[in-house]
C-alpha cells in the first residue's frame, strides 16, 4: 500500500473502513494570497454561478470526491446566498447525485459542508464537497434498517425551530451537539433528485433560515458541519429513506467550542451540555 493513498483499510477491532490518503497533507491550508475558488483562480478560471470539479486532493480514488463552489463572491456564506442562490446549490447536489449515483461502483452519494477553520475548512471561500462511496456508509445504513421512517414522525412542538416551504427544521430529542438541527420535508421524499421545483425552493429557504439562525445565535459566524442523507444509489429499494439535512453547530456558547473528548470517543456514548428544548428555544428566538 502506498503511503500517500488513497487506500481503504479495515479496522480489525470494529470492522469499520478507513480511507488513508497521505497526499491530502499537501492540500492548501487557508492561502493568504490568491483564492483558487474566486473567478480567475486556479479552480475557477471562468465566471460562474455555481461550479463543481474533482478534488485535486481526494480522500478516495476514482473521481469520487468533488468540490462544489456555492457562489463567486469570496465573502458570501450559504445563509447569505438567499433562496435563489441556495436553490442553485440544491440543484447541483441533485444533479451530481444522479450522475455519480448512476455509476455501478457508487453505492451512496453524500453532499456536505465544513464551514469555519474550527471544523478544518482550509479555504474560506463558500464551498462544500461531495463524496461518492463504493459502499453504503454505516451511519446511513443504520438509519435505513430500522423498519420504519423515523423522519415521518413529527417532533414535539418544543423541539421545532421553524417550518418553511414544506420543510421543517427541528432539534433532535437525542441531540449529540448543543445546537444540532434536522431539516427535512414534511412529505416523504427519498432523495434530492426526487424533489420537484417547489420542494427544492422549500429546501433552499429552510437552509437559509436555519443557517441564519445559527449565525444570529451568538451574533457571530457559527462554525458548522452540514451533510445530506438520502437514498443510496446501489439499486436497493430502501423504503424508509427520507431525505434530510443534518447541521451541527460547533459552539455551545459564544466563542466556546463543544469538544468531543475521550469519554465519548472511547465509549461511543454522547454527552450534551445543552438541553435540546433549550437549544430549540434559543434558535427560535435568534430568528425573531
């Protein structure tokens, strides 16, 4: 096995897969000179609205890792894009899910975003990524083997943060992070490509609303992780797949990160210092 990978290794203790990609050590880390994602930069030589390209420093081989540029404005955020700009991103997510999901060697497509240097984002320009996995990831598989669609069950009112355009943002009852959100359609829809135009507009509006609330919560940009769970593309029926976006804010108080530490990593059991109903209330009030 080459030291720079990417190469898959299976952990003999848990059976979990680990992709080792030593070449990613060479990727840019918050460059202080020209931004490669701005129009005219290395990865965006021409003007664009949204743009996708294969990651030069992939975590997996065979063009499975793509970068998605949300907008040409270097200082924009997902929340500042507005519904129309966010809808362009949703359309890219859906289109790339279809294209990559049609490959026989792709079992699941995961769009995601790491926002903020606290989460490891190496370039500040607004962007996300997309991974096309060769197997259904364990977290997604576990969600889909419960026998029922847990996303179709309405959460208690005190956990609901907002409803807009047929989508609901709520705090999970068993939230692992202090400010964690689930954004899901009220109707059962399996994946991004299955959403019609109005549903994509609704998702865009719901994401802008939710992410704006996170930024207003402590009156500062909230570092966050965001990912989309949707039906795998391996040809299985997956009847309980209900597309949704999970958002995890990384601060538990102004300027105070929520660290995942040894007790959690060593046990697989989470400890949340903020009650989910309190988190939902604070997020509702942040949008008032």
